[in-house]
C-alpha cells in the first residue's frame, strides 16, 4: 500500500513539471496592466531635482509645441502678413487738426506799477516823506514807461518829477529809453529831454543811467544801482547807491557843476506776499562841490532812518 502511494506522488510531481511551460505561455497571452495616467497639473514640480535629469537624451523633436503669439516669418525672414500701409485716416488720428482760435494765448499787452519806496523818514534836521515809483504798459519789446520820485518835509513838497519814456528791448536784460521829464519842484517847472538805459547787469545788479538835456544848455545825468540779498525766501536786504551830475552851475536852481549829490541806502524788507512788503532802513545823503555851496549847511549831509512799504500791482 505504501508502495502504491509513493508511485502516485511521483506521477503527480512529473505531471506538474510537464505543465509549467504551458502555464507560462498562457500568461504571456494576457496584456500587462496599463500604468495609471499621470496628472501633471497636480504634480509639485518645485520638489523635483531637475539638476539630476539628463535633458540631452530627451527627444524634443517628437513633441508638439503650442503655437507662438509672435508673428510668423517665412524662410527669407519677411513677415507672412505684411504691415498695412498708412492711410489718411491713420494720419488724421495721429495728427489732429488744431483749432488755434480755441486756444488761450497770453495777452499781447501787459502792465505793471511798482511803488519801490513809499516811506517816512526821520533825520537830524526834521522828518518827512518820500516816494519812488515805476510803471510800464506794453509788450515784450516795446513799452511806455512812467517814473516818478519826490520828497516832502515840513508839510510842503521839496522835490517832485514825472517821466514819460518810450522803451525798447535791445536784449533779454536791457532796455533803451527815450522821452521827457517834467520837474515840478524845487523851483519853477522845467522840462527835460531824456535818453537812458536800464536793465540787469551781471551778478543781478539792477542798473539804470539817464542823461537829461534841459533849457539853457544844461545837461544832467543820474545813475542808480540796486542789489537784492536774499537772507531767506521772504527776508530781503536791498542796498542802493544813486549819484547825480551836472554840466553847468545854476545857483538859482541850487545845482552845481560836476558831481552834486550821492545817496546811499540800506533797506530790509519782509515780503508777506510778493506784492506787499514793509521795510525799515537807513539812508545817507551828501552834497558835493558847488551844489553844497548853494545849499544850507544843515543840508550838506543828512542821515535818515526810514520805514515804509514796497508794493506792486
């Protein structure tokens, strides 16, 4: 019985060995399970180490790329779609017609009135008031100028004059003036022909020089220089010097030949606005030569404290 059992086990083992190749062939006919599709949109590429990848072995030729937004060119490098020609409508849109009548231009005629000094003074020989004003009307090249200055003391006007001049610009900084001057005081009224120049000298010195020709062959000249020192944007110190010369002696008019008067002043103003500025200062006046001989001894030299206002319209 045991012999028969052993023979049966040996036969079963041989049968299983014979069946192995057939089983292997039967599995080859079944397809391998497909790999799961990868969703690249859900992959975290930031954690991948691209430095270890060998891009040289990748076949980029077989990959399809999305169409580019750039213009397509042919083999010669020319665009497949040529640039359209510029039309009249394109030109009209780029360069519209300007209506000059609707534009606002600056007025061709302007004007200015500057009251440079309107002050009260207190000197060794009394008190009084003085003024100096300048105005003009016209354009950038041609203007009509008005100038006036005078002085009062003891309730009466000691000196007063008015000039009407035609001015023409000869450079961006200089004007030539010609006109008449009328003296109302200190003696009888007198008319002068005037010719001068005024402007801004180098280093911003405001300069004016005028030659006057009066009756009796008298010639007089006046020169004035001013400068503004900006201590701040509103606090301004203004020194000035003015000199007067004459060609002839006129005792009746208290005018002497040569240099007859020099005035120097120093005024400190504060501009509450550009149009309005009160000031304080000091002024010294001295007469020379025959003019000093014709004047009272008390008026040959005079130092005054001044306070006033500067304004323009």
